[in-house]
């Protein structure tokens, strides 16, 4: 069991946005996935369906 004092020290060690903090790594991973998704081509089937909605 982790004491409250130790939890406070652990929280202070990794502030959001701090290099090497877990939140920083998650943010970088999300940006990478988002950038890849933006660069993907729209499948022809999706374009066909969108065209039918007009």
C-alpha cells in the first residue's frame, strides 16, 4: 500500500506537460495518430455513399 505522502511526491515528479511525464507521451501519441488519420485517403465506397446523399 502506498502512503499519501509518497503519492504526493510521485504526482509532483510528473506534472502535465513536463518532458517525460506520462501525459506528455499520451499527447504525442494522440497527435501522431491524428496526423496519420488526416493524411489517409477517403475510401471510394465512402465517397460513393456521400455522393448518394445529395
